[in-house]
């Protein structure tokens, strides 16, 4: 079998207390692997971030046999950004993508983001706030806060991007590791993007459909994350990156 000509892609998927969603995730990843055949080599890195609800065991039961899949784990919960970088550090491919485990975004978007890297971008983002993006069934309150934060970041940075808070992205791995954040959790995800902008990395953005998560509950605490974004905006203004 000939090697795929396009650079290989690793998809990092963090999970914390997501036992109820593991079977559906496994099914979606099997379909993604099939669709990637002939396009590019695809590796999966599933990171159990200290779950206590059986997420780790279910990952082994449902995902361990998927080709080119690794299951990593933290003994204790270390937060979203730590889980993402545990997977990114373990990746050994030119491209790395981050994907939510709750299937609120179609995993197929990872392949579309990788195509943006093929075209010359160093970082590619998926956005439901893009003029061609869509939203289905998501709380207006939470969606509104995220949209407001992204608009403020756009004003501050001057970058023609519509989302700064969405985790679904693809990176050239060496560029990603150069943007390791000081902050953790959801705020660290945005900090990575701001560091990439400070380094003048070439960013691309594609429209995406955001759906309400199928299983489980969000781990984001809106008030704390809101305060974190205000602090991050202040750090940008003071050039503390």
C-alpha cells in the first residue's frame, strides 16, 4: 500500500467524565477513519483527564481496537489545556487537530481543517460564528457570551477571525508547541491562539455547524471563564506574552 501523499494528522480528544458519550464517539471515529482512507494517515489520541465515572475503561472497551489509536490518561484531573497538550506532545505527525469529545462539532471538520494547512496556513479554526456557520440547539445565553468574547478579541487583535474560544482547530505541530500557554483550562485554549497571532502565524478559518452536545454535561463554568477572558484581554493589551 502506497503512503498517503498528504502530511499525517493526529487528532487529540480530551475527555473528563464523559462515560455516557464514549460509545457514540467511538462510532463517529470509526466512520472518520474510513473517510480518511486515501486522503491522509490519521492518528487518534484520546486523553482521559482523571475521570472517575469509568470513562477510561469505556475508552479501552470501545476505542482501543481502532487502528492508530492511543489512549492516554492523567491520574488526576488537570484541566482541558493540560489534556490537550498531553496529546499534542505525544503526537508524532506534522499536523495536530483538537476535537471535542461530545460531537457538538462533526469530526469530519478535522479533515477540512487539515486541508487549510495543506494550502499554507499554520493554524486553521472552525467557527459557528463565521458568516456561513450555523448553530442548532445551543443555549442562547452561553452562545451569546462566547460570541461577545470573540468580538472583543477581534477588536483587540485586529485579526479577521470570527472565533477565539472554539477548541476545534488544526495546527502545524511545531508551531503549536511554540505557543504553549501559561494559563490552563478553557482560557488556555484562547491563549494559544493569541500567542499564534503574536507570532504572526498564518491563520485560516472555515464555517462550522455547532450542535447541542448529545450526551453528558459541559464542564465549563461560565462566570469563572468570563473573568479569565477579561484577564487574558488585559494581558494582550499589556503585551504580556
